[in-house]
C-alpha cells in the first residue's frame, strides 16, 4: 500500500484509530483501489523480482512469489467500522473547502514523503494546519529530493525551520536509531528500500526519524 502519509484521529469509542491516508499518483491510487477491493488477507499473488535479473542468487529467488494484502485497509483496527479513509489528490490541497473541525488530527505520519515536496514549506504548513494544538507529527524517511524540489533543506535546516513554525522536537527511544546531529532530536535508522532481502546487493537509506509536537508558538 503506497500512501505517503497518514493522519490519525483518536477514536476512543472504537478502541482504535480513525485513519485518513492520501496519495497523489493515479498509478498508486489504481493499485490502492485494487487492494482495497480484496476481501481476504494474502489472497493475491505477484512476482516482484521476475524481471529483475541483476544480483539474483538463484532462479528460485527470481521466481519468488509474494502474497498480499498483509493487512486489509477496510478492517485494519479489527472493528466493523471502516478504519481507513483514503483521499486521492495533492496533500497540500486535499482539505480545501472542508471545515477545520473535519480536518484536524491528533497525529500526522509522513513516511518516505517529505522529500517529494516541490515546496517543502507548503508541506510543513499543511502538516501544522492539519494538527490539533498539541498534536504529534511523526516522520520517517530520507532526504533524497529525487524530484528536484525548489527547496532542498538539510536536516539541521529542516529542524530549525520547523521549530520556527512552532514544532517542538521530542525525545525518542534510542532503539529508533542514533541521534544524527549533536543537540538535535532526529535519529537516523537504516531502512532498506525496494529490494529483496535475498538480493546480492543492498540499497538502504539512513532514514530520519523524529517526533514533534505542535505548540501554540510559531508562525
Ligand atoms: C517515496 S514514495 C513513499 C510511499 C510509501 N509511504 C512508502 O513508504 O512506500 C512517496 C509517495 O508520495 C506520493 N506523492 C508525491 N507528492 C505528493 C503530493 N503532493 N500529494 C500526495 N502524494 C504525493 C508519490 O506519488 C509517492 O507514492
């Protein structure tokens, strides 16, 4: 499932979370719609390595099937209430026209996402606007900037800018990685991305993890 980030609203009466996810790419959304329509776990099979000739240890690895979905979006929190609302479209404008009461969340999770921004500032502002006061932003991902955005901030600049916007970076568990910079609270953790664990090559990011709280300070 390829949703770049998810919003969580605590729904204590449901004993879980109400989740809103978002994805802009039509290709990803077609795949999401397909997965969403599946009603049984591990009911579909595909062969992700079949055309990937490099770095194979054996033909069996090349032909290895993978079953999905591992989790059904429609009942991810084991409740009969649909737990995931998926919104197709651009992150920065997905809530345009809706009243703030419907677009404020307890938690925003950005997963391998912030470096896709054309304009990083608009992502940070959208995350901030989407959170209730005291709400939490959790990030995990690299600073790849693969789509050549206007602004390509380094980690220390991101932290400084976000503190200026009113985010307080919180202490996190050392098991989430080592602190990347002295005096800053982001942690680096090695995350393999898009590869078979049996491949003869490895591609991994030192993805940055942080947890930040929205304060009333800032712009
Ligand atoms: C690197 S992928 C990460 C996807 C997923 N979270 C994961 O970890 O596998 C980034 C995703 O963000 C999506 N994306 C890029 N810009 C976006 C935008 N403005 N609004 C919503 N989604 C966007 C891309 O289409 C892509 O699917």
